[in-house]
C-alpha cells in the first residue's frame, strides 16, 4: 500500500536511475521515508486503512520522527511540530528526535549531530533500570552473576562486537563500572576497581 501510494519518499540514485525509497520493513518494525512535500496525514490514512483490513494494531506511542535535511529545517520541524507547513500539528505522544538524540533503526543508531556517548547513554540507562528492577527481588550472589551475564555482558558483546559500536572510555570507567559494581557488591565501593578492570579488558579485547 505504501509503495502504491502518492507519497514521494526519498529519491535514491542507482546508476543513472533515480529510484524511490518509501519504506523498509523488518519483523514488526517499519521505517517510512517522507519528502518535505509529503503529508503526514496521507501516511496516517494509509496506516489506518491497512490496520482495518489486516486486523493489526499500530502502536502510535512508539512512533519516532527523525527530521533530515538542513539544520534550519530540522529546527523548524521540532519547534512547530509540523513535517509540512500545511499539515496539522504532530500529536504530543509522537517523539520528534532533536539533534544529538540517536534513533535505533534495524540495529543501527542514526541521528543528527550525535556522538558515541549519545548512543551509549540511553543503553547504560536501560541497563541501570533493569538492574534496579532485579535488585528489588534481592537476588543471591549467584543470581546476580546470572543477571549480569544476561543484562550486561550480552548487550555489551552485541554492541561492541556484533554492531561494532565503540564505547567511550569515560563511560566504562565511570557510569558503567559504578552502576554494575554497586549492583554486584551491594554498594561496597571497595570492590569497584576489579569490575572496572574487567570492563576495560572487555573493551580492549573487542
């Protein structure tokens, strides 16, 4: 339906031919590309029609808009909450990613004026949140080891080795080490150095 719609999408040059990029699909994630002349209302009507026919439900609260183009255009979209000047205001429950905020698309982190620390900060915060939830159940030391392997080691391994996303050194020696060591050792800061060393070695080996 999207490919047969009047939406322009992005023009992608393939040799001498300009092809139209309108959407990419992966499992339950859909990325739609709109030109500045496209209308968000047109896209919403297509989605509503598709949901009605298929019986599926579209989770609008997980929608993130990533403006592309000149800094002036991106700032205008954020300030006015309008992708197109002739469109209605974008609902408040839809996030518009400002410059510096990374957006995860198919495992990669994209955005405008983003830094490596900007990519890792929400990941560290998510891990911190998960560890805090696990800590409420008062796990044993063995339980903590299993939780660390599941929540920390696997995430770091995927991002460092699988996706090759560099981890800034300051996040290893400060935020990550402090968060993980306090979870493991019940706020015993004397055990901080050993875990910090483990993280540094992990980063070097990767």
